[in-house]
């Protein structure tokens, strides 16, 4: 059963990552279009995002979560991977917001924006691959010795919580 969940995870991560890399290039096409071709591109971009990328992301994260419990992956390198996946998720949300913004009446999408989004996505995907394949061994207690003491996390986050409280 683990191999089936792992296959689902790898397949959906590949679709999600590939789609996020390709989406900025799709949005760049908006610069030259008006009228019906523009509306067709908008429909296609939304369809790719809603019907392909978002379900792939959902299944990738869901199957990855299932693998955590099936494989007992409770090690430090996995926490690093989750942080990078969080960045990838934020890029996914940013891409969805760009689809809404880019197709406004007087909006455009620059090559710089497309390049930035693509490079950030590629760096995130590469980071996940490196961490998963390398599985670096390090001791999280070295970073913060009190972190794993009961109440240590809330004490470490107290300054941030006070700062964020209105």
C-alpha cells in the first residue's frame, strides 16, 4: 500500500510543480491579446489552475501527509522539507491571485514577474528534491536547546506573538 501512496505523491507533485513552472509563461501570453483570444486565454488559465494544478496540489499534500504516518517520518530533515513545501504552497496561491489580476482590463504581466515566479518555483522544487534525496542529519536542539522542552516553543514564539497581537 505504501508504494501506491508514494506513486500518487510523486505523480501529483510532478504535475503540480510542472504546472507552476509553466503557468507564468501562459500568463505572459496576455500581453499580446485582446477581445475573444484574451477571454479564451483567461478561461484556459483558470481551467489549468482550478482543474489541474489545485487538485494536484491537494492530492500531493494529502498523500504526503498519509506517507508521514505510514512511514513514521518524524525527523528534522522532514521539517525542513515541510517549510519548503509551505513556500511552494504560497507560490501556488500567488499564481492563483495573478490569474485574477493579470486579466483585468488594463493589466499586464511582465517578463520580470514571470521570471521571478518561475525561478522561485524552481528553487522551491529543487530544495524539496535536495532535502528528500539528501536527508541531511542535524540536531534541532543545537538551533534552540529549549525548543523541545515542554512550553519551550511558546516561550520562543512569545515575542512574535506579542508583536502580531493588535
